[in-house]
């Protein structure tokens, strides 16, 4: 984590002499649990992960905003609901809900991310970008993930920009979210599709 942050600071320092734009980020979207091939626990239970709608608020630093190639650093705090249904494998069928106490677990996920993105302007209004997003999940358990993302953006006006991004988590964070015997069979990666609004404040 420290090496990644140091690399981001090193890259950013190379463009500090250029113009810097900054502003507020607000976003919302849908999450997708990317399950491993095996989701069967040692107790022969099946786990069905469902992510609810997510949201995000953050702040963006944009280096060289007037260039065809420009660089973004986003600091963001996210929030998302997660539900996991647990059912005896082979008894009611894979994926069917099992009626019983304690077999549906509802949790909230809170990620804190530092996203570094490299962008290219396709036209005066449209651009596309790729980036990396070191992420620390602080709830339901402190877990680190490294996300990779792709996005497309559209500049509505000087003070409003819209973007659609897809982020895929590289690590098996659902496995690390297992806290007690009731959910120790969970496995899988997290990803999300996010629609965001960027509101620039000023250019220096």
C-alpha cells in the first residue's frame, strides 16, 4: 500500500508545474459480486451474494486539464449494501433461498479509495480513461483491495462533467469479509458500475 501511494505521489509531482483543476465528485451505481468457481463452504452450504445500490462522494485533482492527455487523482468514500443468502447445497437447489433463522446476512460496505486515472480526449466533449484504485474497506472488516477501472466521460459545461466507469476488484475480498462461522464460506471479488458527476471549482 505504501509503495502504491508513493508511486502515485511521484507521478503527480511530475505534473504539479502544470495547471491543476479540482472539484467535487458525487456518484451512484450498482455493484456486482464476481464469485469464484467454488462457493460451497466446508459445511456443504451454498452462498449467493447480492450487492445493492452504491454511492460515492469524493474530491478530484485534475492535472493538465486543458491537454489532450490529462491525469486525475480521486479521493473518495463509498457506501454500499450487501446481502448474502446461505442455503444447504443440494437440499433446496443451488441458489434457492433457504427458510430459517440467520440464513440471510445483511451488511454495509464502506470503501475508501485513492484512484489514479490516465485520460485521453476523443473530442472537445468526450474522453476515455484507464486507472487503478487502491481501496481500503473499513466495514464489515478492514480489507485491502486493488481495483482497475475503465471509464468514459462527457463534459456538459465548464462546471459540470458526467462519467460512466466500471471498476473490478483484483483481490478475493469476500473471503476476507468472513468473520464468524455463519459466513465463513463466502468467496469472490467485488466490482461496480458507477455513474458520477464532477463539478470543477477552479483552475490554477
